[in-house]
């Protein structure tokens, strides 16, 4: 009987939740106009951008000063080539990976599989914004929950019926169960990419408006992400708060909306999270305006506490969540406790097929790089985006180990020579 009364109360309060959501969306529209104005101002003051070719050249492994069209680039050939070999050995599917230095915004690797000319992209695969963002959008919902609803990473919601689907009727328990076996924490839901949890949290505790505002802050429908190359804006089609059902809003928050994303954009987002919510430009050329701007071009995107809370839940994805299997083999096991991020899987239309994602940070405690990988699973496939991300992080780790080992080797060589003399 008490459950029935609670259900009646939830329906009575529903109109007030929807009114709040509509007001938030109105605020979202106003902020959108301001964002567009700021974007126009940014375009007027930003340096000229470069169009990255669809296919990058292959640099020699020991190339010290790689160039693109006569300009020195930030790409590290040993990392780039190791990543490209992994993709090539895996069948060269439609795929892309980006590695960005957290402190400088330098792009250390920009890899891809099948040439964009062969599958219809107008840009390098890492810049293609037609891939569906899928469950990477859960990071946006979580950020809105932390920043607006002041949720705790260990908040628990009662869940019934599994995590795979969002109930078409929008039904979930109106009150939380006190039984631990029926509860799921936000951290665990993030790690296991629980769709129902994020749908319920969005509708009951956050609202559509704050989620849309957070998406705009993190670069959707925007040309204001600073870079020294042309980065196509990632598209987002907003649900209508006044006419959309609870089911539609819930699915959107869980990552099933009409939301596109590029690998470079995803890497920029996680770089921002790593930098305590401060955004900075990404650049591929060593001598560009952005390369020498430093702290002058940093700006606050999300609150530092929000960024910290996001990093707190990212390890769940790798330790025992949806990315754990990618770090369970061979040398990759050594990375497992140091990597955090988010996976995503969804069928997209541009290009058509099942798309997999991984975006995250390494090392999670004191991040050095942000990594974003996307892989389309076609008829025959050998790896997913999580595998590509793991291989890319290992390539960076190998590079760092070689840099550390080189001076040590040089010292031993000097010592041996002096003893002989």
C-alpha cells in the first residue's frame, strides 16, 4: 500500500519536475545564444587554422623533427608508428585514435585505419564528427549530476531489470530500496555503463536542461574549441523538453540521443577533465600561436570538484567494468590500475555500423595523456576501441621507458669506455 501511495505522490510531483526542466531548457537556449556570440568573437581573434590532410605521411621511427607540409609537428613517430602497426595488424578497420599531452595540448599521435577516401569521410578519421557519442555521453550526465544536483560518486539508486535497456514506459521504483543487493552506486553504474541507472538519475534528480548546458560547455554544437587546425563541430540534436516523453529524456541522458563526436573532440574533453575543468587548445604544430600561448588561453569549463569527481569514478571502467578485458593480457596488465575512462557502443549512420569507443586518462592519479579511440565493427573484426586505446597507452608507456633508459644506457657506455682506458 505504501508503494502505491509513493507512486501517486511521484505522479503528483511530476508536473513540477517538468516545469523545472522546461525553465532549465529556456536557460539553455539563452546560454546557447551567448555561446554562439562568444564563438563568433573567438573566430575573429583566433589564428588561421590548417586543414589536416585525410592521410598523414609515414615518418621514420627515429625521425627527430617530423614535418607536415614543411612545418614541424608535435607527433612522436615511435608512438604513431606503433599505433599504426596495431591497427594494420588488426585488419585496418574504420578507426581512429588520438593521444594528447595533458599539460601542453600537443597531439602526440593521430592514427587511423581505413583511409577516409575509401569510406566517405571528408576529413582525417580522427576529426570525423559523425560517429555516435554513445555511452561517452554518460560522462556529460554524470558531470551535470555532480555540478548541478551535487550528487556524490557513491550515491546509490535501486535498479530492477538489468542495465542494458531503458524501459519504454519509463517505469522505475519511485522510492529507493534499503536492500544493498537492489542498489547500484553511480561509480559502479559508470564503470558498467548502466543505461537504466543514468536514465533514472537524469529524470529524477538532474533534469534535461542542466545536461544540455553541460554538453554545450564541453563543446557540442560549438566551433569554439581552440586548435591550430580545422576541427568540425560535433552535432547534438536536443530533445524537446515540453513534448518528449520520460523515456526519450532517459535514453538521451544514457547515450542514445542523436549526438555525434570526433576522437579529437573526445580527447579535448578528457584533457579538460584532467586539468581540473580548465580547457586549453590542442595543437599539432610546434610553432603555432596556440603552442606559445600557455596559460593565456586556458578557460574554466567545469568546476574543479566536478572534474575531480569524474576522475574518481573512471577507474571502475577499467578495473572491473566494460574495459577490463582489454587490459587483462600480457604487458597490458601493468597498465590496468593506472588507466581510467569510459567506453561506448552504439550503431551509427555516418558511417553505418556498430561503433565502439574508449576515452580516458593515463595515469589516472596524475594524468599525462588523454586518449580517445573509436573503432567500427564490420563483418570481420579483430579489436574494439578499448583494445586500440590499450595499445596506444602502451605505445606511450614504451616511449617514456625508452626516454628514461637512454641516458642510463649512455652512462653505462661511458663508464665501460673509461674502464677500458
